């Protein structure tokens, strides 16, 4: 699996776990993704360095260890832009507005 794909899987797992309205932690991501704790920590560090996630760090290991992870606006945009077209919500904007915003 490519690095961008792994990053997108992490972001999707954070997004999905956040929908349950429970804190997203390293442990929840390990369980959701089936990755090792070290892999989750490494990819959380990568995502944070790219400003795709935000979280409250705690003293757990391996570091970085978070007790509450959320997607940033940039993370949400990246995830949304990489979803298959069929999974994207339909826009409620009129076609005229969409056409006016389209680059020429």
C-alpha cells in the first residue's frame, strides 16, 4: 500500500471514529485499522506535521500518543477530495452557481 493511501486510511478512520462522538485515541485507531501501535503513532505524527489532524497529547507510548484526535479543515478537504465520486454528497447548490465557480 502506498504512503498516500495509508495516510488517507488513517484520516478516514479518524473521521469515522469521530462520528461516534467518543474521543479518538491511538488505541481506537489501532483497533480500527489493525496496525501496530508504532505504525499508528508514526502516521499520526506524519498527519500532524502536514496539519491534517489535531489532538491532545498525553503521556502514553509510543509517542506521539493522543487522547482526542480530530481532522483539521485541511484533513477534511484532503479526505473529501480523494473519495470516489459515488461516495461524495451531492451538492445542493444550483448548477448556475457551480458553473460560475468553475475555472475557465
